[in-house]
């Protein structure tokens, strides 16, 4: 008991218990994100944040107010930043809806985003 009390303060103990409860769910989330990252239509387009300077997209931050990518989602899963499926789903979906919003429907990125969003939602 003295080891436990010297290791955990009440807030850190509650945080640890919360993490243990979430671990099975977050493991499933990480697996799903990995599947989307490795999907044949992804071609790593959605795995890292969009770099508007490197890609010469000067209006990107004007059009897309809340950027998101699968690598960030995966990191947040590993850091226990999601408390449930709604916040996780919102950010995965945002990855693809941002791509659809920024790119015209005939563009490869828009089409890949549509495919991956459909895959995620099924």
C-alpha cells in the first residue's frame, strides 16, 4: 500500500485507471487508422499534415480552418487524447472532408478522400 500511495496521487491514479479502461478501445482505433494509412488509394497523402508552403497552396489555411491528418490521429490515440469514439471519428472524418473541401471533385486527392471516408464510415 505504501508503494502505491507514494507512486500515485489521486489525480494520477484516476488518470491511470482511465487509460487502462480506454486501452482496448484505443487499440482498435489505432488499428483502424493504420488500415486507412496503408490503404491503396491513400498513397501517404493523408498520413502527415498538409504543408501548404511545400505544396504551394497559399490559400490552404484560409479554406481549411482545422487541418487534420491520420498521423496526428494515430499519435493522439497513442497519447490517450481521445475519450471516446465521437472525438476520434470527428477527427478521422475531418481528415477526408478537408481534402474534399479543398480539392475539386475530379481531383485525385478528392476522390481518394471520398473512398477513404466511405471505407471509414462502413
